C-alpha cells in the first residue's frame, strides 16, 4: 500500500502517468471474475438460452400438434380407421418394446417440451419486467408487435387450461360421461355432440392458432435465422401453418356438433 501511495505522489509531482496507470503497474491487470456454474446452467440462465430452448421446445410441440391433428381427422373416415390408428399408437414399437412403452416415451418428451416452454416463457417475462420495472409512459407503437405477439401470455394460459380439459375429456375420460376406453371414435362423438364442449374446443383452437402464428414466426429469430430476404417467407409459413391447424381442428367439433357429420 505504501508503494502505491509513493508512486501516486511521484506521478502527481512529475505530471506523468495517471492513477490508473500507476495502479496497473503496482497491482497488476484486473483479474476477470470467474464464471459461475456449468456451461449448461449459464446457458439456461441467460436470455439467449431461454429463447433457444423456447424455440426448440416449440418445434417439438409444433410437430406434435400437426401429427395429432392429422390422426384425429381420421374420424371422418369412419370408426374402423380412427380406432385402428389409436390401437396402432398403443402398440407402436412392438415387439421390440412392450405395449405402450414407446407411446409413453413420446408422451414424456412432449411433457418435458411443454414444461420447458412454459418455464422459459415465464422466466423471460420476469427478466423483461426487471429490465423495465416502470411501464411505458406514452402510448406504444405496435406496428412491429402485432396482436398475436401481444396476446401470447393470454393464449398460452388458454392452451394450458385446454390441454388439462382435453386429457380429462378424451384421454382419461373423467370429463366425458360416455367415455369408453379404446373407442376413440365414439368418445369424440360423445364429446363434440355436447354444444358447450364443442364451443370450448373451437375457442381453444382459435387461441392455439394465434399462439402458433407468432410462435412459428418468431422461433426462426430466436435461433438466429433472421434475414430480411427470408422474413416474408417466415410470415407466410407461420400464417399457413396456423391456418391449417385452425381449419383442421375446428372442423371436427364444428361438423359433429352441427350434425353435418354423424355416425
């Protein structure tokens, strides 16, 4: 310490090096703070990492929504088609794997993707709130932030509640008084013939499509795949994907509850 004070005094008298130079010579270069935790933990804790995980889990969920819709549309082909499809899902992987094992592996992957997606979204929201604790004082310009992006939180909550009801209705059967295990065809008709349930499904599918539109559009940007030459195509893809899911999923409760399609 005495040496540092002596160097500083000499520098002042001679009009030479400034305090920073003296401190650098006497104490050495500053030591960077050690990185805390494992790389994967630091990745998860960063905003970039959360956006990447949201995008990757979103891709998994997008694929599931599309495949699930295509399978359910077999209801229009008749009872044998969709019930055979349901049984095929349960026996997928046999004889290499026991019955329903591969189906449960897929379910666990989907549950993991769903949880990661929700947690990352909630933590990103919290990070944004901490970065700007005071709300905007003037009216914001929502040219860039469209309706879909502004309602992502609300549509996400609607989708989460719908998933719970959907499982109770058509997977476990506790919300469907005429549920018969393994009979996908009759279960869907028993569910969608109830007008309130059909309306709830249609409303949920509208919310899902709005959520998918912004999610499918923004996931490319989250992954760093952002180029002005391709941004228009990103929007076309997002709009097209959301529209296909909306039309396909709404057609089932709508046509069944109105009687346009009957057993």
